[in-house]
C-alpha cells in the first residue's frame, strides 16, 4: 500500500479537505493508499515513511521524495491533472 503525506500550514483545516478529496478520487481509480496529514514544517521529520507529499504550501526537505504542491483540491481547478500526476508517481514508487 502506498503512503501519502498531505501537508498544509497548520496540519488541520486545509489538509483535512485535501485528504478527503484525494482519498475519494484515488479510490475511484482503484488505488489503495494510506493518507495522513501534518504541518508543512513536519514534512522533513516524517517523510521517510511516505512515498509522496501533497502540499498546499512550501515544505522542508523531502529527502528526494516527490512533492506535488497544489491547491487544486481546494479550488477544483486542475484536479484531474493533479490526480493523474499523483497516480503516475505512485505507480513508479518502489
């Protein structure tokens, strides 16, 4: 199972919305993922346990793991493109 870390400024409101929408859209594609959320400042200390970071803001060092920075899950603009990109990254993740 692939693991995604969703980050926003405080790790509370914005990331909660992204987690819900991202999980729903990936399940519709048949992808089984575990999604957790955190503050952007916590990414560097947590990234070792995840395949990908999805963030609505700048994050610290992702230790070479892919980061998708987007607000599409909040605005609705570009969601299909971002879901496709995320699915491709997850397909290539070890």
